[in-house]
């Protein structure tokens, strides 16, 4: 297995609407668009994270041999570091972004989980001491 030499990590998210996902990640979470093959696929990038947005007509959306279909949602999520979680939550609330939780605190910091337009979770995390 080979890995990218630039340290980029690829994560695939299944989405219902690729255009809505591009707009969400670029407008609200600081990603930049990459390749776009509507309506099936696009990728967006933030730092060393490349998020692969795969719609229902993409190869990743095809049914499994047993008939199950991949779908968005679940609880696995990307984890984005922020400097001021309260400010980010206020900004995103004002933009109409849906949250799954309130901000919770733990020994390592504070976090909140929000949903992208397809129901995939995204965690914002402010490490302790920031």
C-alpha cells in the first residue's frame, strides 16, 4: 500500500447531493473545492484532509453483492480543530447548520457534532488550553 507523499489523508463520505455537500464544506467549514464530476462525485480539501464526496451515482454508491446500498449518516466523523468553539457554534447556528449535540467538555477539550446536508457527522473540537 502506498501513501501520499504530502501527508494528505483521504476520507470518503457518502452524500445525497454532491453540489449541496460542496457548498456546505466550502461555505461553512473552510474547505476548498477540488475535482468536480456532478452529480456523482467531488472532492474538497482543508489542510491535509481531502474529503471525497460520493453521490448515489458514484462507484462508491453502488449496491454490495448482498444488495445492501451504501448510504450517508452514521457516527464515524471527521474531526476539525477550532480555536474558539463558542464563536464557531454561533457562526454556524446563524447560518442554519444543524447540530446533533450541545458543546460537551472532557479532559482533552470541548466538542460538538453537527450534520452536513446528507446527515454525515462532523465534529468541531477545541483542545483544552486553547
